C-alpha cells in the first residue's frame, strides 16, 4: 500500500503536467479522484481530516452500506468511501418488514390456490 506522501507526489507530477497545458480543455466535465478504503478505518479517518472543504457526507444503504465523502467543483470530483461497518457500531440490526394485510380471498379460496396447478 502506498503512503499518502507517495500519492501526493504523483498528484504533484500530474498537476505540474497539467500546468504545461493550462489553456487546454479537459474532455470530461471534471476529473474524478476515487478512494475506496473498504475496512482501513485509520487511513480513512486521516483522509477525512484533510479532505477538501466544503464536502458532503452521505450514507448508502444496501449490502456495503458505505459512508461517502465528496468534494465537487466544476473541475474535479473527489470521492472517498468506506464500509459503514468499519467505522460505525450497529445499534439495531436490520429487521425484516412485518405486514398486516386484509385478506384478499376467503379461507376456502386460499386453500384452493395452494392445491391448484399453474398451466
């Protein structure tokens, strides 16, 4: 795994190269820097402390449930993600939904469905 200073050196090289063509138009609406920390809590927290301001912090639901930090300008989008479980403690685990439905069919009609075959 590279050290932060090594990554910074590479970005300085890129910035210096871009300065040599400063008046050229970038072909995309912005350049994206994407960092996925997965379970590297310490590195992610260190990055969060120096993340460009202002930035947004959002939470994704779903399988990974990432925490996403994002800084966006017209020229650049910087995103850092980490699994929420790597930095947060589950207080209440997800629960399956419980439904109370009005019966659509009578009990007799329901029982006939269980035994019928679909063509």
